[in-house]
C-alpha cells in the first residue's frame, strides 16, 4: 500500500531552505563523491531531533514499508534493474547532537549495470528506543522511556516531529502547509517545518515538536515498545498500513495539539512550557486497517407508494452514512431519509465494543418502509442520527421526520433525543439494552445459547410486557453432504441451517413456522443468507401489503470481483427485503436475486485508513 506521491520540485526546494547546513553536503547530482578526488562516497548525514536525540535508530526506507529491512534485499531502481543490497537498507544509530551518518557505499553501482541509487529519493525514518535513547536538554541528558517513530520527506535530513507531520500530510494527498489555506497552516504560522529548530533557537517550533512527540508516543503499540526497549531498533513489528494509520491519526489531531500548546504559552512564552503536563488528546488507534461499512443505500420507494415493487420500480428512499473513530469504533449512523434503529444490531455491535469489523457481518439492514422517507431524502441535509457514547454505555436517536408514529421529532438534529439507549454488561456481553422514548420503555435481553456472530436469541418487552421472544433451538447444523454435485460450485449454497422459534404477544402470521436461519459456511466462511421475522410496525406501514412476515436475503460479491475482500469474505454486497417464503430445503443453491421486493439495500465499504484520511481536513 505504497502512498508516496511525486514531490513538487518548487515546493521541495522551498522546504529544504531551512534544513540546516548538513542538508547541503551532497553535490547537486546526488553523487557523494567526485571520482577524481574520492574512492568512496561520502556518508549520508543528518540529525534526529525532538531535542537532539542520541542513540535513536535511523534508516533509509527504500522499499516503502516504513520498517527497517535487513539484507540481502532486492531493490528495483529507476531504470527497472534489480539491485541486491547485501547490507539491506542503510541504517545507523544517532550520536552526539542527534547526528547520524549512513554508509551508502552499496548505493554506488557499476555504471554498465545500473545508475547509482540516490539516497535523496527515499524518506528517512527514525525510532526512539525506550530506556536507551537520550534527549539532550539544557539540564543534561534525559533517558526517554516511551517509543515513537519519526520520518521525513525524501531528501530532508532533519528528522523531527514537524518533518513527520509534513510527510504524513503529503502521503494523505493534502496540500503542503507552506501553501495550504486551513486552520492548521494558520495556527503554525511561519514555523519552519523542516529546520533544526534547536540550533536556530525557535522555542515555539520546539514546543510543538515536543508535544507532537508526546502525542505519538501515547499511540505507539505497547508490544512494539517492549521489543525496542530490549532491542536495537531493527526489530520489525508494524505493517506499512499500521504506520500509515498512526500517521493519519497524527495529522488529524495535530491542530488540537497545537492549540493546547498555544493556550499554555502565556504571552508567547513557549520556552518554559511543561509539555508533560499538557492535556493532550487521548486517541486510541486500530492498526489492522480493516474494511468497514461506509454507507447503505436503501431503495424502498415503490411506484404509486405501493410495496412490494419490481426492481425497476424501486427507487432510493434513504442513505445511511457510518462514522468511525481512529480505533475503528462506530460513532454514529446518519440518515438522509429515515431509518429504524435495530436493538438487535446495536447489541451485536456493543458485544464487540463498537468495533464494527469485529461483528464479521457488518450491520444488517434496519430500514423504514415509510414512503415519506424519500421526500426527506430528496431534501438537503441529514434527517436522522444514531449516536453512540461508548464510555458512558449510552446511545441516542434523533429524528426530524414524521416517519415514526408516536415518536417525537425535532426541527433539527442536535435537539433532545427521540430515543435514549443504555445497556448493561455481564461477562463482556450485553445483558440488557433499554430504549426510552417518551412514556415508552423497551428492553431487549439477549439469550446467547446457540448464538453466533450473526444471530442470538432474545426477549423483547415493552413497558414490562413481553412482546417477542426469539429462541435459537439448536446449534448450526451442516447439510453440506446434501448439496447436489451440480450446485457444488455455485456462488451461494445453503450449506447449513439453524432452527428457531418466535413467540410472545406478537401473533406470527399464518405459515410463519418451521423457521430456520440459512447460511453458506463452505470454505471456512460464515455467510448468513436468509432469516424470517415478524414486524408489526413495518407490516402496518401505509402502502405495504404483508400478512405473512418478512425475509431478509443477503448476497455477497464473487471471488474474482473487485468488491471481494479476501481476509473479510463475509461482507454483504446487497440485501433484499422479501415476503416470508416459509421453510425450504437445506443443501439447495440459494435463490437468485428477486424480481420484486419491499426494499433493496446496497452496501459500500472502504478501508479504515481511507475513511480516516478523508477526515483530516
């Protein structure tokens, strides 16, 4: 996942203007020696700075994976020639005043085979070794006890928290701060982001750098820090994606850090700020970079406001956008149009502490069939929002619509919630989820017996009266041996079922019996295909004709499609809301997409890193 972007020569020349004299030691042609005077190239030198850092590991990241790569390593140069570097990426430990000197002898090539490799074409990386790296201060050397990683744009040899911010913004594809017109650029003002601010005595830049370093250290993985404490900095732990996610979070929170520093600088006195006491943001980060649900597009507007409707007569009635924090937790779901929060889906999410990728099947649809939804969708701006507060174990649902009979609406989002949720936990699982709206109290109590990633049993009561009990009556039963050989290679096959019952004050419709959840669990996958349910509110929606109950049917991308995610193969591509079809045989090829339905829901996904990158500015 290499994101290095072309460097603008004009901007880069301007950026190098403040790099310090060591940045000008290399001749203009990139070669570090003159054949008439030298037998060996000059070392590639620079500094690692928070204050000056001694005994930090530095390397030239030639393969773009953000970790040190030992030799022998194969490198393809600009001419397409493969070059083997027996020593791996040039690396060294910093010395006095943070100075490092990289041996780049192996980058000089036989001109008949390959042009020389210019070290200025690659970014420098540095890592602080806790308990080993020392910061030189005016009060003496201080041993650093927390690890963090720094980098700099190719050619820049002052490796600092400021240069790291410049490079991270470049990777994301944002404007350089020298030319950007945004709050961060304005807050930083005329700070030289690639200079030796210790040498120049720029206390403001130094204060920002120290605060940035503390913020980055707070996010650094503890396991990697432990490795570095007992190592020499050449240990590999983070993936390229993990380093990128840490960088995105840094870039996203840099403005907040700058503002905290500015507030602490009494009358511009940046020199005497106690950085260790500043209330910096605390932002946990998910480093696995999972694919997460970005949006659901709901097509539930029927011709003449009647449902079900043929596929050609279904149009968009709502769009749901999913928002996340850096640690991959779902923070809110915002709807243009109407949605119907599902307490069952909320409970599944709560069980994985809000990290939607941990649910395996991400957010089964919970929609509104109200034909008013399309009118709100067509109007500008969001209409409903479900917001999670994971620390307080609460959530709220706000609506500005009239899609929900008996539910109070407001004129704008941000007003008092129409529904307030709270939950209790036992053994890391939801014990009860309570929804309060006006004088109504609804409680969902999960029953985990025979439960799985997608389904669990539950009892749902309203104002103390049991409304519905769904009970899984057995574990998932495989019928893979019953699959017809002609269907064995079909994209979706019902290879397992799980029986369940529905009871309570809700009277199931005729034919709503012999119930079974259907799955395709071939090839060690777990794909829900169909489940039936009764929903009186949905069935009584004006224009909806249903006395038999409903089925959700799920479809998944083909393995050779661009939508297929190899390490997350159970991501739903599209879902259809159908009339309940009764019991069906296990072992059959799953039905093709229907010609008519109450609704179709299209899913869109993206990597967490891509989502967070879009939020930096």
